C-alpha cells in the first residue's frame, strides 16, 4: 500500500510539472511582455532617481 501511494505521488508531481511547463509555453509571449514592461519601468525609475539637478549645466 505504501508503494502505491508513493507511485501515485510521483505521478501527481509529474502531472503538475507537465501542466506548469505547458502553461509557461502557452503564455510565453505574455510573460515576456510582462517582464519587458516591468524592466522598462524599473529602468525609467532608476534614471529618474539617479538624475542630478546639476546635469543640465555644462561645465
């Protein structure tokens, strides 16, 4: 009985892993767009924070 439970747990884990891989493949374009927009927003914030008030003046 213990072996059957163990085998069923392995099968369940395999199915969950396969479903996760399928979901990643199915939504790959949306995931990359999400990460790209998040990266752009972070870069935008970084430029705003790092910008000095003296950058406008030429030495």
